[in-house]
C-alpha cells in the first residue's frame, strides 16, 4: 500500500524512534533533491529501489543500537534456567503490532 506524499523511510523511523525521529532524514532528502540537478550525468547508472533504501536505513538504525550487554544476557539466562523469568506480554504485543504496521508500510 502506498501512501501518497509520505516518505516510507520517515514513517518507519518515526515508528521505531518516536515522533521526533526523521528530522535529519527529511532534511537530507531535501538537500539531495536540491543538489541532484547540478550533478553531472554519467553513462553508468545504478537505481536503488525504495525497499532497498528502507532496508539500508534499518540496517543503519540497528547498527547504532547493536551493543551487546553481556551482563544483561547472563542475567536473563540465569533467570530462564531458574524459571523466574517473567514475560512482559504488553510489550510483546506492542512490538508485534508495530512490526505489522511497519510491514504494511514497506
């Protein structure tokens, strides 16, 4: 489903990072669109699909938060082995719904 006039990267960033996200991406898009006519045209050309750009943006966002906290992992493993790990079902439901919405945007 396409939403006319809406940048899927911006919508995705807002969904993942909150309402203040995407300000830099919107500025980058405006700057790149303004610079495009002044750039020289070459014989070689690569077209990247919107979906590929969105996936690239997701990879960049994932890389920013890719820090593994070993202490937290060990704590969770111990809780699971002891049978004391409690799931936050509301958080899980929220993330599932958010993922569903993101899939529909893409």
